[in-house]
C-alpha cells in the first residue's frame, strides 16, 4: 500500500526502499530510503495531529539544535488510504526505550540546550492541548487512576508497595501545591519520554514525534530531566537550563511521576495495563519513577 501511495502521489520517491519501523502508537512509520520516512495515522485523532506537525514543525525546526523530523511532502486522502499522511525527514539514532545514555552530563547539557531553544513565547495561534498542559492539580483524577492501577502489584521490586505509593503521593502532592506558571505560554514538545528521543554514541542525538506539541507551562517538558536522563543528571540539567523557579521544578517533578506511571501501565500486560501496550515502556517508566523518588529535585529560590 505504501508503494502504491507513493506511485500515485509522489512517483519520484516510489523507487526508494520501504521498510517498516517497529513501534508507533497513533501513527505507523515506514522508512523510505535512507533519509525519509512515511508517517501514516492509525488512530482516530491522528490525522489532525499530523496536520499540526505540517503547520508548525517547519517553523520550529530551523532554530532547534537537535535533528527533528520535518515534513517534506504531503500525502492526500485517497481511495487507497482515506486519511492524510506525511513524508518526513528521518532522524537517525536508537530510541531511548531500546538503548541507554552513558554520557549523562553531555546528555543533560544537550537536552537543556534543546529545550532552551524550543521554550520561547508561542504566538497567539499556537495549538493548545486537550489532555496536557494543565497545572498538576487539574490532573489528579488521572494520577489517581494510574496509581491505583499499578499499586496492587507494587511499583518497585525493592520497595514495599505501601511505602512506594506514599512516596509517589508525596511528590504529587508537592506538585499540586506548587504555584501556577505565571509566564507566557511557551512552545512545548509535550510528550518527551524515552520512545520519543533517539540516542547515538551514548547521548541524546534527536527528538521525534511532535504531534502533541502545544503552548503552555514549561514544566510539562522539564519533566524530561527525570524521564530521560540517567540518575544524578537532573541537577546538571537544571544548571544548564537557566531561570527555572522552584515552583516550576516542583510541578515538573510531579509531572515526571505522572508520566512514569503512564509508561509503567503502557508496559503492563493484562487488564491493569493500557491499550496498545509497549513492553519496553514499562522498564523505562520504572527506572524514571525510581529517579523521581530518589532525587529530591534541584531547587532554586523563587525570583524576587
């Protein structure tokens, strides 16, 4: 089908090798030659998210210091495939949920540099998010749902379930109590977790899957300090990402706990897991949650 779509709409690319890319949730990816990928929606809301990538990635990509997928061709709905689809630039590297970071300080500096470049005030017509971006206090129902789904089996093998649940709640309660973001909405990736970044030579080398991008509170992206970086690297990250007030760090740490629970549930089989299970996400989520719980998080005095 991919070959036929290319022959119909982009015949100059139809001779390139087509290879399925493992993974994907809202979209299925197909490698196209060495430098491109075909991105095809497979969930109900995915077409609108692909249109968002088409609109905004060409605006953001030129000023970002890491490679990101950029739309280069548009696939129109047709009798062969009734949804829009994109041809994107391919970002080389291994997804972090299948790899590891060995150069922690380098990765912390790299992530901070990427987010400094991304987190600028967004225009008035920047997209909003229907399920991300709110203050943690607005996300408590989701937190409770995730925590209750995981708690019966324990959260970490070396911690009693009751103690682990209490520790996670403490982190969440602290985030809920933190003041709200008072700055302008900034551009956010919106879904930074181990399957949405790639690594090469032991460090971060690219960021992928921008279909959740929106404008809002930077804490939603700063949670990546615990979700992506190895133990002990979050302090280095916040040193390299300047002007972060203590309240934002508290919200970010709580959101990192929330996202870790989500990853754990995505990796679980059976009735307590989430649809579309990803076996590699569970271990990544458990490792991230352990970093959240064993790190008090760097703190900064609130600006005067």
